[in-house]
């Protein structure tokens, strides 16, 4: 097999592996973004809960 034929044969395989890996990385970043948003919401809810409990939590007569 000549070098040109070999590189033309190899090119689709290389492109396929690069495209699939970039899709995988995009999926990881999407999952990380959703996890980060949920984590921030949970931390804010926890901070509000702690501040309410330290401050008295309402009208306890």
C-alpha cells in the first residue's frame, strides 16, 4: 500500500475518533454545568436555613 493510500484510509478513522471524543467532552461539561447549578441552589438553601434557625426562625412566643 502506498503512503498516500494509507493516509487516505486512516483519515476517516482519525476524524471519527476526534468527533466522538469532542461529543463526550461536551456531555461531561453539560453534566458538570447541571451539577454545579444544583449544587449552588442547595448551598443557598442551606445558608438560608441556617440563618433562619440562628435568627430565631420566626415568631415563637
